[in-house]
């Protein structure tokens, strides 16, 4: 049994919940504990008090997030949360998602202290991450990646200006549609960043990922502005594709499925006209 699974089992037992069953694992692990609760186990980045405060602040603003079902447990450097199990229904209304992100961006950073900046994340230390997987990249793709990094040189300095409170990882995998509207999930990467940080993934989702046409346009309509053409947003949009490729290459060292997806993504960096869309993993 993994460490996350052991923590989930122990917490569910203490909370009087059914035995948890694994849903998915990654930066954090999610388990179903009956029909109404999701047990989430992840690194204790912010701590229990900050997690409770964050959910309270978001709910007070009308930003729909899963509700806590039990008090948060901190153990062995991890944070274990019993959250409302959100049951999906219908399709995501991306205008409403854009409106919620607009509300997040309006939060006073002083009301949610302790947030990192977007430049702090280890997977965005691009030269180091690229060097870690350079042996897996052919020369054409590597040249293209270096041009991408050079094209947006200076993004870290620029990102420290005009930063707002951000979700950090807005994409279809972190949004669920319900009968009452969309719910925003997975706030692990919340941070201080320019507004484009929360636009970037969706700006390429319809073209590069398997996204519905017009997804970003609907989000931007709800947000109140499209950031296409804005330097920082365009930088984040392309650099995020690079980060996503490098992370699949790294994961591919131990996963055949990740390696296969990494090969697909490298075709884009080779400017292959037949490069297929990417699959989120």
C-alpha cells in the first residue's frame, strides 16, 4: 500500500467513512469514500488552516469549490482532506468559469497570505528541466524548444509585475459541470501570477489538445476580456506547452504510456504538419 493510500485509509476510518478506493494519483491522490466524499491526499504545501481559509474565501465570493466534509488532517508531511464528491452533470459552461476566475483575480493578496509566485514552481525552471530530459529529445525538436525559451526570454522578470491571486491550473480536467453550475477543482498550484497565467492553457486547448472549438472564447467572454495578443499571456500559452512536453518526457522514463504521449508531443516541436492533438494525462 502506498503512503497516500495508507493515510487515506487511516483518515477514512477515523472519520467513520467507507473504505476509500483510488480514483487517480499524481501530485496528489484522490479516493472515493462512498457516494458523497472524496478523500484527497497531497503535500502539505499550505497547511490545514490555510486550506480551510482558502475554501471559505472562495465560497464567499461565489467561486464554486468542493465543500469540506470533515476537518483537515496533517500527517507525515501530507494534508488529508474529506471533500464533497461532486457528481458531474451536463457540459461545462465556460462563461461561468471565466466569471469565477475574474472573481479570483480580484482577491486582495493580503486576504490569502502565503501564496508562492508562479516563477517559484520547480517544473517551470525550464533550463534545468530541459537539461534533465535532453537525452530523450531529437535535434529538430530540441532546436525548436530552445527557440521557444529564447522567444520569451525575460518572462520571469515580467511575471513579477501586475501579479494577481490565481487558480494556477485552469483546464478542463480541473473543472466539473454540475446541475448548479461548474465547480473549480485542484487548487494545489494557486499562486500570484499575471492574469494570463490562468488563461494560458485554455488559449491553446482547442488547437493543441482535444478541446471543443470556442472554449477559450467562451471563457474570455465570462472573464470580461480576451488576452490573445497580450505578451505575457502568449508567453505562458506557449511555454506551458513546453512544460507539458518536458513533464511527459520525464514521466516516460518509468511509464510506457507517458513515453508514447511524449513522442506525440515531440512531433509538434518538430513542426510536423500531421502532428496529432495531445492527450491530457
